């Protein structure tokens, strides 16, 4: 009987070793394969912003007086800063104000002063002169101006240059016809806004 017990114990140990070996074989973790991905270095630059330097400093490019409230913005494309100055003008007076487009201009960072075209003019009139636009008391105008020298006219339409206005300070002269508190007649009022994009 001792032989049968010995054979049983040996068989049990062998079975345990066999089962343990099989268990280790199937639970062994395959070595991890590390994939090497190509990396591209991307420099994230803070976005440029338009600041008004004159007639008052405004980090948000906003100006207000008794006649108007006007807010400007810069226009960005994949190519950079577009040669376009979008704005929102609110008539804060109690009378009609009229923008005299033909008397407005932009002085580029190169100090060259050029006429402007505005966005509505581009779509309706092309490079022809634009009639004035009147804004009722409490009314708003959303538009944009372009330096005429930076607009390229083709048979297919128009396109505008980039990376001109961000080369240094530039000026926008806005000509308005508005009522004057001291007079009964409307007077032409010029606003000279100086900006920098940085």
C-alpha cells in the first residue's frame, strides 16, 4: 500500500506541476510593442489683436463720443492678417449721421495714404465710387474697409492682400456728416483712428 500512496503523491505533484506550467504559459503577458509616432513641433503663438492708439488708447479698439460708438476688429485668414478693417458703428446721436465714403482713407504702415473701398461697395459697385450711407438715430452699420491699393480686381471677382496692416501702425480716416450742437446745419466731422496689430 505504501507504493500505491507514493505513486498517488507523485502523480498528484506531477499533475499540479503540469497544470501550473500550462496556467503560466497562457497567462504570460506578451511584451508590449511600443509604436513610435512621428511628431511635428507646433509653435502656438498668441493671437494678434488690434489696438487703438488714437484718438484714445483702447486695447479693444473701441471709441465713443456723443455722435458715434465704433468698434473695430482685425481680419485673420490662413495667410495671416487680411488687409481689411471690419467695424461696427452705432449712431449714438439724436440725428441722422452719414458716412461720406469718398472722403475716407487709410494710411498704410508704409505711410502711403490710399483711398478705401468698403465691403458693400465691393459686392455691389466694384471699384466705382460709392454713395454715402445714412444711419438713423440709434441705428447700426456693420461693414469693413479695404485699402484700395490692396484689392486685386479680376474677371472672377476680387481678392485682398495679407500681411500689410500688421507691419506697423496705420491710420483710418472716417468722414461723417453729422449735426453740430452749435449749428442748425450738418457739418463734416473727421475721425482719425490710429491702430497697431500686435
